[in-house]
């Protein structure tokens, strides 16, 4: 850790020496600009990234929220439709529906044949996909600027008239079940995540996985699917975000042409996300026939995203595990050589989230020793303030990550839709980095003491099963 800190400080010294040399041979206006650039690299916590995403928004008569960000940097655009539905909206006995519809939405609609959505996008030089998590489902395309009408037409047609029939339903149910077999049931550590959320959460909304269970998928009916679509896939339960090379006035006219006639539906039922306070540590050990080495997952219940404490926990996770100079890497991976890898940080949810520490142990190590070292580092975070160089490193990393995440039109379209659905405020795209930069040493100690407590902890240990129990 000392060597890593010294290397970081040496970099700052070299940057200052380089600046001094440049100042000696540079005109005053340019020199001032260079000096300003170095100060940005050494900025205080109040400094925010200058990059802002300009956007306009309006709402159609049917309730569809529209966000437009005109940008002529490249002759392309991205469209993202984010629906306010995820696995948190499912009920016991009928899990996996949000993810099932991620697949169903590509099976054709009134004016688009089965599988033609992808074909039309690809044949016009674009790309398309969709994703589902606990809190939202989104669908996105990136296309050449001269195909603006195509993207809007495709999204509007399936929102208005998705083809829900028995053949499509059965086919996609089997597809999802096969995806579960590949990514969860027959994959190393595939069931570790499910074990964590099932043990840590009490409320059903977050207690089950997005992929759903085999039994629930088998029990689902076509009418169940149709009802789910009627409830959640409506314009008044969606956000359309459009980013890229278009004229706003022309885009507004096309959006109204294709979407405004789609009828709104009754508002979906509100989701109860309340989580009772955890009173004692929870533990569970599972065996995995595909695992080659033990894994430990340690989670703590923490507040939702876009809160002051969440931002502090995000910075805390980076200091603990981001990069070769991080505390966990230096002590657990490099120093003691007990872990192969380690990660830490909160997962962003609209409701109670989890601060997640995941470790891949070296074969044969004492797992109790490894776990004890994790808690020792957490206690050190509570008693000793983070160093200035750790916070400075974190700020620079965050600036880079922020720029990379919003570099593409698709990244911006997805982020605008997510923030609008999660928090009702797409402008979070421009404020999140600033809030992260405002986190102080005292904030880090406060959230560590408040949330990283034994009574608020859930520990799942995944052990390799005996070879005889593995599938062949």
C-alpha cells in the first residue's frame, strides 16, 4: 500500500515538474490553461466534470414521457424505450415474466413479422437489444441518422400491437428456460447470486431473481402473459429517450405520429419495497458442482440509489476494491495471497440496495481467516479516515468512467431512460458525478459505521462440491 501511495504521489510531482517546465517556455494565456488542467487533476471534492448532457423533454397526451438530446457529433442516433417494470413487479408463483417479455417483444407485431425487428435494424446498418433487471426493462437501437423513422416505427408498433400467441409464448418460455440452465443451473457460481438475495431480503420484490424459476415458467399461461403486457407495456408506463443526429422539431413530429395514438392503460399497482430492519447476521453455505474454488459473498442492506449515503458507499467500495492500489487488493490478493479476486460496492436499486463484497478464495486457504481480514479492513474504514491520495485517485477514476459511460449515443439514451424511470429525474445524468465528488472522509466513516455492521450482514459461502456429484 505504501509503495502504491508513493507511486501516486510521484505522478503528481512529475506532473507539477512538467507544468513548471512548460510554463517557462509558454505564453501566459496557454500556461494559465495548462495550470488549470493540472489543478483539475488535483481538484477538490467540489469540482464537477464539465461534460453535461443537454436534453429537452415533454409528455404525450397518452402519458409517454419523451426525452430528446440532439447531438450532431456523428451521423447516427440511438432510441431507448424504458418500461417501468422489472422482476420487482412480479408476484409469487409467476416469476420471470419481465425477462420473458424482453424476449417476447422481438417476436413480431401487427406490421412487423416474427424476427423481423432484428433483420430490419441490421439490414439498415444498426444494432438492437434489450435488458431486464429488478427495477426496469429497456429496449434500444442505434441506427444511421437517415433511419430515424424506422426506429420510432419499430418501437411504436410493438408497444401498440405485440403478437402474443401460444406459439411465440411457448417458444420464448423454452428460450428463457434454456438461458437459466446455461447461466444459472449449469454454470460455476450461477446460483450464488440467487442464494444471496433469497437470504438477505425479506420482501418478495427483491427476494427472487430476474430469470425466474423453472416451476413458475412452466406454470405460466398465455393469459398470464397477455395480462402482464396489458398492465405494464403501455405508453403511460414508459419513457422514450432519443439521442443523436436529428432535428428536434422533426423528431417530435415523428414521435407524435407513431406514438400518440397508442392508448394509455390503467396505472399499474404500486410496488411495496419496504424491508424490515435486520436484527442479526444471516449465513448460508451452498455447494456448487461446477465451482473450482470457494467464493464468499458478504452483503449489507443499504439505502436506494441517488441518495447521499448511496454515493458515499459507492466511493467506499472503490477505495476498498478498485484497482491494484485498493485496500482489498493490496492486503487480500497481493499481501496475504488469500484471494484470487475481490470486488466491493453497492448495487443500484430503486428500493433497499445491497453493499456487496465478493471474494474468490485461493484453493485450500482458511476461509475464516480470509473473512476476518475483510472485517478488519472494514473496521479500519470506520476508525481511520481515507487518505487524500485515495480520494484523489477515486475522483480521477470517476471522471474517466463517467466520460466512458456517456461517450456513445446509446449510453446516454439508456442512462436518461433509467434515471427518468428510477428517480423521475433524467437530470441525474448531470448531477451524479458531482455528488460522488462531494463525498468526504467523514461521509465514508459515517456510512461504514452505519451500515457495515454484523447485525446487518448476510454471508453466503459457495463451496466446490465433490466431483462425484457434478453433472456429466
